[in-house]
C-alpha cells in the first residue's frame, strides 16, 4: 500500500500524472518566499509540508469538493493502464483527515479502472465530476456520489488530465497520442493533435486559452481556443505535469514524479 503524501498548494491545485503509478504525494502549503519589488513581478512561493496521509494505492489527482469543505482524490489502485476495476475516488478533509476512502468505486456494469485527472462541470442536469480513466471518461453525479456512466474517447490510449472548458464542455489529454480531446454534448472528439503535444499531460483553462504541459518536451504551452494556435511559454522542465494559476496570474507547474 503506497504512502499518500498529498500535494496541495494554497494558490494552485495540481492534477494529472505521467503514465506510471504514483507512489507518493506530499502535502504542502505555499507561502511567499520573496516580496516582489514591483507590482508586475510575481513573488516566488515556498513549499512546506503540512500533513501526510498513509494508505492509498497510487493516489493521482486532487480537486476541491463541490461543497468546498474537502478534496476528491483519484486513486488508481494499481498500475495506471490496467483495466482491473480497482480504481476509486476518495474524499479527505482540508486538514488531512480521511473521510471516505471509497466514496465512488466501479461496478460490473460501470467500471472504474485507473482514475486520474478530474474536473467539475455543471449543466441543467446537475453537477458532474468528470474523471479520466485510460480510454474513457467517467461521469460521477457529485451530489449523489454515484458513477453514472462512461464515454469512450475514440482511439485513446492513456487519458490523463481533464480541464473544464467553456460552458459544460471539457478538454482531455491523451499522453500516449500527442492529442487533446474535447467533450461536448455527451460526445468526445479529437480537438487537437500535434507533434508538439508529445507526452501531453496537465491541462488548465486561463481566460480564452488552454494551458498545456508536456512531458517529452518539458514545455508549458498556451493553445488559443478559437484558432488552436500553439504558443510556447516555458521550456526545459523535466516531465512537466500539473498546472496551477496563481491569484496574481502567474503559473505553477509540477514535475513528475
């Protein structure tokens, strides 16, 4: 059983991992290490460990619960690409207390194999927690805590992160196919495929662009939602992973592992 060290930044929540099983994640808080001398220069955060939870088997991603009182944690439960119905979504409190280790699990009819990235979308039918699961996206009715259905992503091999898009849409990364899918109106289609997206991992909306991290190139990219033009922002990171947007508009990017 892997030790769960939960990675939390006060100013940004990281999500999505590489196509290997995570064994540990660290609970940290973000504080300003340097005071900016000019308003336009963002301060550099310092990370300190806050608490540790033991007992999760390959925890992967984290997102705040819909009531704002805790966090959902996706737990792979083995190897990230194994279709073994061992996955789960857990809930923990903001002070590191385990509330429910198996808040949502799969069934024979609607399995949950290796859950990873998560995003919350809302429409007239209610609030849905979207979860990537290898080659499908799982739909969890968040107010009920029920896994309602799964939709396939055509040709997908290793779906990783998911980010809420405009309205009730969402974007989904496929790390093994240099591809980003879009979920809209209960249909998943290829939205963008480009060699520069090799090892695509983290996704994060910021205004009218989609921020994208890549593991192969170690880049942070910006993709225009209308033109799909790709702009490089940062290069040279090792296995760029989760992306967070800080209150001052600057970005934080984690590295795997």
